[in-house]
């Protein structure tokens, strides 16, 4: 039980690290909260700072999720521990201890979690996301559809009940975090992806 608590605490703290804010300020002297969508995640970094910075922030946020699940596996080794660590990493990213419980939308961190727990569904989800973004230009649409697919694929590939439950929770959380984007998609005012030139 003690190891479970340690894994969950570290996962939340890892998730809370605001990579977009830290590296945006440290390397490019830009506060992402003051530009574009005002979000600290990879999409706003891509739009504001360019493809390279956007990919770096994506990778760092992805690693927060992946490392948290690995930690749950290492310290406890049960599906429940891995799920709880993954969930707390996503919550940490979206409700960061270091940003007065504000943060990003959890997509990159969530993908890191899914890759560690369910590699094949993660690949399918990523490919679906990529196709939707390439065709429509809307990262938010791709993220919403991809999130909704996770529990379906977890069930289809007969993963443990804990993983299916994670898929439902993570999908609901990420979709709720995109509520403003959904409104803009429906009204036709959502911004399409376009890399900055910094």
C-alpha cells in the first residue's frame, strides 16, 4: 500500500511539471500562456514556437505519462497501480500543482500512458488522430475522436478491466477538457493547426 501511495504521488508530481511553460521561457523566452490558445501544451507550442519546439514539448509531456506507468509497474506491478499512476500523471498535467491547479489538456501525457499499457491500441489511436488532423487540420477533433476510441479498443483487444476503466475515465476527462474546442468546432470558429516560425 505504501508503494502504491509513493507511485501515485510521484506520478502526480511528474505530471505537474509544466514543460511547455518551463522550456518556452527558458529556451525561447516565450510564455505560452500569453499566446495563441494560452495553453501550455504541445499544440500551442507548435503554433506559437514552431514544429521543433512543439515536438519537444509533445515528447516531454508524453514521457511524463510513460514514466508514471513504468513507476507503477516497478513499485507495485499490478494493473491497478499502473492505471492509477497513469491517471494521476494526466491529472497532474491538467491540474498542475505548480500552476495553481491549471494546465494542459492531457493528450500527449495520456498517449504516453496508453503506449505503456496498451501498445497496439495506442498505435491505432495515434494513426486515427494523425489521419483526422491531416485531413481536417483540427488537432482538437483528432484528440477527441482518439480519446473516445481508447476504451473501445481496450475492450476489443480484451485488456484487463482496469485498463478499460482507465480508457473510459481518460476519454471522459480529455473530452471534458476540450469542451471549449467542441463549441468552436460546432460553430466553425476552431483554429486549424499551423506551425509558428520561431
